[in-house]
């Protein structure tokens, strides 16, 4: 059999082979393998808002494309600066010469808040005070509009006034803390030593010292005269313990209506908490008080009602049966104070 191949087909095949060889040769001549891509990341602190510097150290780099991983515009210089607006993990990718790339992951932390020293709470506090004495404190913070006082006997806020008063129930070292404008970052704490209360007329206890007699000055028992005979009319010594005949001090009596009138006078700034001391047990202005079921202290109640028009719906005074002093107060007012 005779086989015949068209010359045109041979020409076409030869042309295709020639073009392919030329293309391969051109690409081979232009081929440049990727060198090692590397870059450095420097910053004082990797935090939100901090300036971070990126610098390329790759060899034979001619063009640069930086992707910072936060959807911002890419940068095309070898050593750009960048800041991040939110915390998190970011993948930073550098592409050189349009085809060789390398990535690093960096962690951006929260911004460190800047503390303004002029906003820190300021107040004066004595070094010592006695149990039951009235402590007066005054806030000296500039531009303060709200206050939270804790006087160290409870975990709760004891007062929200700028110039509160407080009376301690127990002795010991107490920590007084003030937060202004509702920001705990600007709080200040100071310590005060609460001393025990000494009642008037209470004897001061002294340590009894036993002294050893001088043997040279001691008298011989044989030289002592005989004890004198018992006198016939010698008075009998009482067998009652000391203080058994001491009368219990009674607190002045005050009726509920009189007590209520004084409360109204406090609200009208015509009286103060000090006017109630003589009726309270141990003259304690921190006497537990219930206002519509809300637990507070009597002095805090007086502070809350100052300058407010109130009406007393109900009032109960719980007194000690022996001393007649007021131990607990329950009151219901027309206005909500807490």
C-alpha cells in the first residue's frame, strides 16, 4: 500500500514544534527562582493603636506588596508602618516581585488605658478614731459628680454623698475607699485605726506586779506579836459581788410621734442625726434601719432625706427592755430613697 502525507500537514506540524521550542526557550531564559522571602516586625508594644514597623530583608526584591490581614489597603514600600484598630490575631503576608510570598502571624493586645492623675479620688482622713465617734470625711476631687464611699466594715457602699459621716461599731484597722464618677480606675484607699471606746467612770486596768520581799528586811515570824482578838461589834462584809448594786443606766424615753417629728425636722434641715444619739443604744448612729424592707443605717437614712419633702407612713421602734434604748428602726416613707 502506498501512504501519502500532505505537505501542508508537515508544514503545520513543523511550525507548531518551532513555536513551542521558542516559547520554552524564552521562559527558560527569563526564569528566576524565588529567593528566600523574609521580613521583620518591630514595635514597643503590640497593642491596639501602637505603631508597628515592618521591614523586608529578602534578596533580589524589586517590588513589594504588604497585606496586614485587617482588610486595609495594601502597602508597596519595603519598610511600611501600620497600626491596628482592634485586638486579635493577624496574618501578615509579604509578596515580592509579584510571585514570591511569605507570611507571619502577630498578636495584637488591648490598648492600655491612660490614667489621668487629676481624676484620682482625693480625700482627707484622720489616723485614728474611737468606736462610736462621728467620722467626717470630705471629697477634694476636682470635677467629681458622683461618689461611692466604703468605710471598711461592710462590702456594700456606705454613702453616696460628697461629705458623708460615719460611726464605727468595732475597733481595728479599717480601709476607707472612695470611687468618684463611677470609675474604679481612679479610686483611692486610706486606712484608719479605730480605737476602743472608754466609758466614763470605767476603771483603767493595770497590770499587777508581784514584788519579792528583801530577805534582809523580812521580819521573823517568831518576833511578830499575836493577832489581836476579834472585836465584838465588827461589821459584816457583804458577800455580793462588786457592782451587784449598780443600777442599769436608762436611756431617755421618746415616743414614736416625737421620733417621727424629729425625722421630719431632719428632712427640713432643722435637725440632724446627732439629735438622736441619746435615744440609740450605745449612741450608735449606725443603728440598723429598715426603709420599706431595704436594710441601711440610721445615719444613712438621715443623709438621704435631707432637703426632701417626705411623709412617714409607718414607724416602729424596737427598744431594749433593760436600758430602754432603741436597737432597731423600721420606717415606711412616701418617697423611694433606695
